[in-house]
C-alpha cells in the first residue's frame, strides 16, 4: 500500500514537473506577450496542480494535506487575476496581440480577427 | 445576516484547519478573533452577495469538476502544441458576449477562460469579453459556448432573488 502511494505520488510529481518544464519552454518559444501567457498558464494549472497532488498523496490524510489543498484553492483564484493584470498592463502599454504576424485590428462582438476563419 | 454567519463559519473552519489546536482556551480565542473579524468586515461593508456569494455555492461545486477536466484537456492540447518542432499556433482575438446576468457571473466566466490554457481573457467591458486564443481549436471551443452556458447555469435562478441578509 505504501509502495502504491509512493508510485502514485512520484508519478504526479514527475508529470507535474514535466508540465512545468513544457510551460517554461512555451514561454520562451511563443512569439509575443499574449501568446506567452498561455505557456505560463500551463505552469500554474496542471504543473502546480500535479506537483501539489503528488505531495498530498505523499502526506496522506494529515494537516499538511489540508494546507496543500488550501494552496491549490488560493492559486486557482489568484492566477487568473494576475494573468489578467498582466494582459491589461501589456494592452495599456501599447502592445497589440500578434495575429497572423500582424497586429490585430479591433473586431465586432461575435467576430473573430485573424486566423483561418477569414474567407 | 446569513452571509455574516457563513463568513464566520468559513473563517473559523479555516482557523481550525491552519492552527490544528483543539484545547478549549485556544478554541475560545479563535472564536473571539473570528467574531471580531466578522464585525470589522461588517462595519467596512465588505459582506455582500458579491464578496461572499453563498447563493451559488452548490451549483458552483458542481461546476468545479467540469472546469478542472476542461483545464486538464486544454493543458494537454497546448503542451502538445508547444513541444512540436513547428508550433501549429494560430493566435486570434475573439469578442464574446457573456450571457450571465450579474457582474459576478461575468467574472466567473472570464476567470474560467483564463484558467484554461490556450485562452486568456484580456478585457471585460459590460459583458463583452476580449479573449486571446492561442490555437484555432481553443477559439472554436469557446465559440461553441459550452463554458458560457455552464457559467450561466451556475448563476442560475439564484439571480432573480433580491438582496437579503447582511
């Protein structure tokens, strides 16, 4: 049983680290600020979630696990807020999202700018 | 009043979980500080439907597992896009109309979009969201409006009722 828990915990830790690494690679590889935020999104959802899940399985039903659950809850509330603040700051600083290698024109509601949907 | 009681219960529960002490004296001190905090929050007018939305709690609890599963799927999609040697990205900016009735509903929708990798809300004005989507699939998923419908359902009938309690 302890062995099973160890295996599950390590699987979660390794998978979480892998996703955090992929997210970091994404931050470097993606072309502009707005695209890079998606890479950061991987790190603080599945990367963070799997690493903390691994730690929870390692700890079992203890007070530490309760605190780990609280960390997950708080990150899930804080991370969209920070991402949004970052996006607002970039927009206010005059950056426009890259769309098809060009800067995006503003679209009407329900419309989509750039990308393959344009005919 | 209901909101104040619920806030107190949540705060006391949080205090118990973080402290891990169960001696009568410490329990009493914890209770006293909880009451003081609730009173201060009430004086500062912080306890309202928006700050402490108990009216959507159980619907919200049903929404969370669905959202988590969406986040996992989106993570795998975006991770796959990033590790490919030639990244098949197709960034676009969408304007979406949120069908929620309250500001709280719009914020839940906008935050759900941001939490899902591949889509980030970069603006929210009067119910119209500007969303930056990294791939075509992510953008199409949002246009299908599944998440929008579910958030509206979370908000649900509870929105028709007037103000009550604290």
